[in-house]
């Protein structure tokens, strides 16, 4: 069977990378249709899937909306050239673009929602929020099946949408023993990865790192001017660029702790179920997470990190100093974290849910 995976990023986005590898592993013939919205050209080393990526530098957020009709045309041309049986759209806006092609370019449609469109914008006006809710709802109507990363997110859907939603959490591919058993050497340092922006705590993190005298190693996409012009150029920050998921995990394992901060405004931030938390669990490193997020309860309950009130520079600096003073305890922490990870927090443990969703849609 031929499957198209369509998203607004390229394969460096962790979830897209995992999905494609899982689909290929099961023997599906895969077409990936994506959008590189940033200025740098990029090609995967040895893709195992057919690849069509639109290169249109457009930044992030609402500024991308003016390109959506052109992106829709790009998707349509790709699917006309490569007919598929099933199309998987990552997030509601992509499925909304594709829904009218059912029966012509594909038979079945699956919505893989990582960041719900109607929860992404904080303090939006009534008109904008109404438009986002409309698009999200129509996309969920159109999907045969919906994949969501967290049951708490599913609870916000309409009853008709909840009935066809399966939970596939943001767990990482298992890095294996050689990586998590390798302890970092040299100066104490923390890792900041993923989507890098002021809204995701960079200013707050940098102020605390300055106060504590702690180095930061970073990799990921620079999402705003603060990330590009201030954060990645700071003397305390060693920014390594936008790496593949495997390379990013190696850098995380070579640090003493990781961070996952989200400004508490948008609902999507409070409901965040970030890769970063489970990535840190996978390699056995403590995670520092925003106190306002719901995932902070899980982190605290399982003793795998610390919750910090967003914007509390003094509190974060003190916690960094404490972790640095207790570096000798890291090997023991890593063993306990890995024991928890192996109880069912790997992406491999969730692949059967993905496969069953596909089987039920095309069965």
C-alpha cells in the first residue's frame, strides 16, 4: 500500500521522522510531502521514501498563511503525480487543505494532530479564534481517524471527534544503552533543543544561566528574532544548528540536564506533552519543565526532573546550581530514569497503535 504523509515541516521534525521510519519499517511505500519554511537548504542523507519538499522561506506563525494556497497546490501536484491509497495530514490545517481530494487523490484520510490549531494562539481576537476553530473542526470532521498525543487534549474535542481519536504519545525512539550509559564530561551544561523561541523560555533560561554561570548547548530551529539574534550568539550558548533527531539525542546525552519551557498563555502550551520530556527520560537526564504545564505533574510524580515557575529566574538559577553541585548523582539518576523509560515510554511501544489505526482506516 502507498501512503502519503503530508506536513508543514521537513523530515528533521522529530515526529515526522519517526512516522516515516515506522511506516517504511512495516513495508508501506511512502511519499512524504513537506514544506521547508526556512532559508537553509537541506536533504536527508539516505531517505527511504519518495520525497517532495516545497522550499519557501516563510518563517513561522501567521506570516505563513499567505503561502497556504500555493502550498496546497504543491501538495495537489505531488499527489497527482504519485497516487496513494491513504493520506496522513499532520495537524488540522493540512487536513483542511486536503479534505476535498478524497476519492480523487486518495481513498482514506487520517489526521495526526500534534499541535491543535484551535489551541495554538493566545489572546487571539474573536474573529481569528473563530476561524481557527472552524478549520480545526472541519478537519476533524473529514478525518476517518484522529491521532492525538495526550488524552487530556482529546477531552477538548467534540464527542463525535473523541470517538474516532486514538492516543499516540510523543515518545522517542529508543537511543540504546551505549548512549544513555555515556556520562557527560567537562563543564556542567544544559541542553535546549527543539523549536527555539522567546515564547519557549529562551530569555528566561538565558537570564538564569547568566546568574548561575552555566553553559548551554543548543540545537533546533530558530523560530524568532530573539533566538536568531540574541540567544544563539550569546557567549554561554553553543548553538549547533538544526540537527537530525539522532544527532540531537547524542548532544542531549552529552549534557547534564535538559529544559522544556512554555509561556503559559496559549492553551496548547499548558497542555504540552513535549518530546523533550521523554527524550530526557530516554537518555537518563533530568528535565526542567514549566510549572504551569500539565506534564509537570507527571515529571514531579515520577521524580525525573523539576518544575520551575515560568519566568522565575532566581528559582531556575538556584536549581541549576543545585544540579551542578550534585553531578556525581547523575549515573544513579540515569539508571532509574531508564528503568522507567523501558516500562513503555518508547516510540516502539506505540507503533502497534499507529499500525492498527491505519488498518482500521483502509481495512
